[in-house]
């Protein structure tokens, strides 16, 4: 149960502060990676289509027979004979372009066979003309029009090389020995190579689609589809994109060279919303696929109820991601993806360099996608295995995750207003109940060591999240542990907001724009290192302020105390370690917690020394010390359960007040203590009602020595201010002081002088 459910009467001040913090994210531009017309999920009455081995109803081939025979010359004899027979038939009654065959489909359940060859679909390539050049439709952030289904049907080739619209149970299959024998090439002149829209039961098999300004193979609003042994490559955005669909299956596919992801089951049918870990079925299954050398191998904005198993995601910038970060996707927030037995490794590519050097500003055909260039479309942390940005009820079990320079698992929350929902009750509704259990971390399948930079990076927000025992490096240093059964968690937390420094990092890093060639300074995702990183800059700035304030406070108030000096030295070490712990190599080690421990000891010693002279500042200092030690415990030993905020938030607020108070206390002149006690100066400031002087000086005890009236009290050695030595035996004695009140009341009074008499 979440913290907000357990305590529904959340103080208004806390929620107001939370919303004020969340609005900081509005500074980052709203990312809209995939914009589509409003769609709804299928009703779920369909099913996953089955492959049909019957002879094709329609055949597509080219007319160059010698070229065709060269293509099939190395085929196995049986396959070669079949292709030759199909070619004979195609010469007589076949089609030269795939779109022509699709247009000839006149009933459900038909098969189209594509014979080996390169298909550029020349009739589809001309620019729109007539009414199709003047369609009225909203523009996307990327500049293309967001067309309705009716407009897509009216102008099929405004955006699509091949448009499959409203066809039912259609099977399109290449007849080659491999998927590379049939190639459908958009030559960067269309958004999509193949678009299947409202085409339930469509089955794609054994071909390659490539070189688009958005996506090679797009399935939209389908109840039932299969992508089987298909290759997609060299696209601005996606290799495979399926959207708002149900009863889907990807198998034995491959994708590479894409600016977003190779495989993208976006807005998969949200059939398990409201359930726990156990679900009756999944909307989409992905198995036996490999996605490599993309920005990210797999992505799933609103990738709900997707079962991803026995695949390989490697040599991308990131292995896989699911998120709730983009508006306009039905099914948000993302939920119920299950990853099992996948190989997720070596996702360390750095493609942001192509944005920095201007390569990605060139027209797509000039960028060099075929030579390995990838132009990243959104912000993401390179060197990461699985990224979950605002997902719930996801399972990551029995995967191999290794060889990542940054982290094996990366979990962060996404406030609801990022996806366009403003209700306060929804702002913290992501990053809950994600389970990471039974995975092999830092080792490949042979058992060889292939460590990740750290196994876990978590911003700290959310409830019910858990990880398996023994991650090798994590931030925070301790994370909730998964029990043997799903749903069992030990050391659980329920934070409404993540760690402050991590939120600043995410805010800075989100401000990326490929079109504007804008790579945020200060973010190590884009190459910032050392003092360039915003985390290290923050740590240095805090250390500088605390060093200055703490140093002055020690010099003015504490240098005469051994405890104060020892505490100051501990604080100096803590500040140095805090800066060191902000660097990438030490973030996931014990160093940040050790820095907090030393800082806590500094404030503890300082508070104890200040108690006699500055009691209220001492109390504040001891409170800050307790919060700092609590923060160290929270990060290194056990996350404190059932607290809506990390101790770091309260500690930071108290530290600001302490700094201001310490500056004031250091600036005031110190009162000179007197071993015998000091009475109020008749010409000075009256004591407070409790007897304490302004600035915290205690009252002089009875019997103590008071300063000379109107003058300066002697120093302990008897020397007056200004250097006058004490009077010798026959010299002038110091001016007498007024006796304490108790003594004065008992002394006889001298008679008053009258009429000049003594």
C-alpha cells in the first residue's frame, strides 16, 4: 500500500512543496517522440494469427529475369525450384510493386508472396499533388502531419511507401532463403516503409524494410499481428513500431541503425491495469529477436502487458527502456512488462557525438546510417542495461545483464504532468512495484566476469520496488530486497519524491534537442566529466559555502576547544569526501555515506561546544547533525520506511537555516568570559528575562566580579583593554565595582551629606 493511501490526509504544505518541485521539470522541453492521431485500444476479441503455408494468392516480382536467377543461384535446390515456379507464374499474372498486390486484396485471409529482389515502389515515391498536397491536419513536433485514418486512405503515399489499410488476415511473405533476399527500400523519402493500419490479423514474414525518415514497419490499431523473421534498419526513429494493438507477436526479428529503438511496442493494449504481478495473459509477446546498434534496443512508452523473453539487446546506447514520459500515448502510466531470460549486454555506444559534430543536421541520406551513424532522438543515459522511467508492476527476472559502463538497472519516476495530466493525486503515480529478481549481474552466460559500472541506479522514489540480494554497487547504497515470492519486500520504502541531487541531474539531462543540436552542459550522458558534471558542481558549491561558514565559525567561536577543533577536522574530511563521492567512479561506493557520517560528527561536536554560549544555535546544529547521520544510515544501512521524503530533503532545508544563523553568530562580537562570573554592565545591554545577554552570554553568578562602571573589565591577568598594567602595591588600584545586590542589601548605609557636613 502506498504512503498516500496509508495516510490520505497529507499536509497541504507538503503537497504544495512537492508540486513546486515537480514544476521544475517544466523547464525541459516536452518530448514527443511519436505523435499519432487519437486511437483507442482494440476490444480484445481477436487472436494471434497463424502462419499459412498455402500457395500465394498474389505474387510480386521484378521483370529482370537474369538478375532474379543470380539472386537465387545459391539457394537450396528445393527452394530454388519453388522460386523459379513462382517467377513463371508472376511473369504472367503477378505484380511489379507490393502496393499493387495489396490493392488487389479483395477478401480476408489472402497471401502475398514477394520474390527475391529490391523493391523501391517507384509509383509511391512522387511528392503529394492536388488535394493530397493541401490536406488540413495538425503538424507534429517533428514537422510531419498527423493525419486521420480517412486522410491516410485518401492519400496513402503522403507518408507511406506501402499502405495496408483495413485488410484483414493478410499475410505478406518473402520467398528468399533469408530476410535479406527481399528488400523494401524507402530511400529516406517516406515516413514509413510499410504501414498496416486497422488491419487485424496481419502477418509479416521473411523480408527487410529500410531507410525511412521515421519507421520501417508500422502496425497501428490491430487486434492480432505477427512479425516473423523480419529485418528493419537505418531509420530516423524506429525499426519496428506497433501501437495501440493487441494479440501481437514478434519472433526471430532483427533491427539496427535506428535513432530511437529497434523494437517499440508502444501503447500496447492495457489489459492488466489494476492487477498485481499475476496476469491472465499479455497483449504482446517478443521472443527470439536481436536489436543492436540503435539508440536503445527496446523501448515501450506505455508498453503495457508486454512479455519480452529470450531476446538479445546489445551494443546500443541502452539495452531496453519503458517509460511514461511522452503524452498522447493511451495506457499511461506504463505497467506490467515482464522481461525474462534476455541477454542484455555491452550497451555502451555513444551516438551523441554525431549530434555534436553536426552529422545529424544533414539530410538523412547524407548522414551515413549505412556506415554506422545513429542520430539519437531523445535523452537517455548511455551505458545502461534496462531503464524504467515511470513504470509500475514490471518484472525483470532471470536475465543476464552485464558489461555496462553506467548501470545494469536504472529506475526513476516521472511526474504525471509530463504526460499531460495535471491532477495532484496522479503526480506521484509512477515507479511502484517494480521487481528485479533472479538476474545474473556482471557475468556472461559462460560465467566470465563482465561487471557493470554499478548494478542499480535509483532516484529513490516509489513504493514496493525491490531488487535481488547482492547488487555490486548501487545508489542508494542500500535498496529494498525482494522476497522469494512476488510481492514480498524487505526494507521497503514509500517516497513521494526522489533524492534532490538526482532530480537536478534528471532535470538537466532532459533538456536535449536533436533538431537544435542542443546537448545539455553538465550532464554526463552527453560527455560531461569531472568538474563539468552538475552533481560535482553542486557538491563543490556546497563544500565551498560550508567550508567558509564553518571555518569562520571555528575561528571566532570554537578554536579554543579541542572538541570543536576535532569536529572541524572531521567536517573538513567529510566535505572532501562529499565532493569525491559525487564523481562517477565513487557514486555507488561507501564514500557518499562516509562523507555524511563525518559531516554529522562535525555538526555534533560543534553543537556540543556551542551549548554554553549559543544554546539555540547549538540546538539547531545538533538537529542538523542528527538529520545528517540519519541520511547516512538511510543511504548505507537501511532506507527508512514509511517516510514520504528522504532525510536529504529535510537536511538540506535545515542546512540553509543553519548557514544563515552561523553567519550571524560568527559576525557578532564575542563576550569575554570571566571565571568568577560577570555582572551586567551598567552602561551595557540589559539581560533578557531569562538572564541571558543578547548574543547568548549567561548572567554573572552571585559573588562574581563585575566590570568597572562605564569602563572595561580587566583581562584575567589584570591588564585592562588598551594595555594598562595593574597597579603596583603603592599605585592606583582598579576602580571599585558595585557589589552584588545581595551584598549591598546587607551593608550599612553611609549618612547623607547635609549642609556641607561630612
